């Protein structure tokens, strides 16, 4: 008589070992994928902040470079830069709640809301000898006429990422001097 092994399949120990191995492999793959997605989203967040910094700084630079005359700076302060002699004209303002606001013709548009309110963002004004002009309030007519450079300092923040930006901007039209009456068309 020949005995046949009627037990077909896996033993309980073989099943447990395969379940443990599958669990380890899937646990490691979940960790790897979660770290990769976290790295991706962190990189995306950094890129968005960098884009926000570039756009904000580019726009401020363009407006400052387009200032026609030193007289347009009259009444500018550390937190608000007037780029037009008309007080209702364009002005750029660092607001205490973390916004950069463009004011024009009575309307206000937010350029960015990512300014770090814990750090002082400011405009500084330098005279012809590149010394800082000390402000007690706003620029006077003499201080505005002696301004040759404008320094912009700001720090943008998104969640825990911070990006400080600082630069000196030279308004193009300042190098030509004041307009004479025959320059008007």
C-alpha cells in the first residue's frame, strides 16, 4: 500500500513568513514614497516662493527705475515710496500685515501677501555721496532732491521658508538731471 500525501498547500509557518516579508516590503515602500512626495512638495513650495520673490522684486524695480524726477519722491517714507509727484499717483507700500500694496488713482492692489511681518521691510534713500538719508517721518524737498539711489529690503515667507531680498535700485532718469522746460512735448 502506497501512502499519498494528501496535505497540499502551505504550512502555517510558511504563510506567516510570507506575510511578514510582504509587510516589511510594503512598509519600506510606503516610507520611500512618502519621503519622495514630501521632497517634491517642499521643492514646489520653494519654487513658488522664489517665483513670488522674483515677481514682487521685478515689479518694484520697474516702478522705481521709471521714476521721472527726484521731486516725485517727496513725502516718501520708510514703508511707502511715491513714484509720482501726484499723491494719488502710483505708490508702493509695505503694509504691517505682510502685504506689498500698489496704490494708484485711489485704488489699492496687493502685489504679494507673503512679506514676513516679523522683519522690517523698508525703503532707504541714499544721497549723491551714497550715504543714507536719515528720515524723521517723510522725505523733505531737499532730501528728495539729493536722493540718487533707493535701497529696497524685504523678506518673504511661506510657511517655514524665508527668503530675504535686498538691493539698491538706481532710477534711470536721475542720471540725466531734472527736465528742462524745452523737454516737455
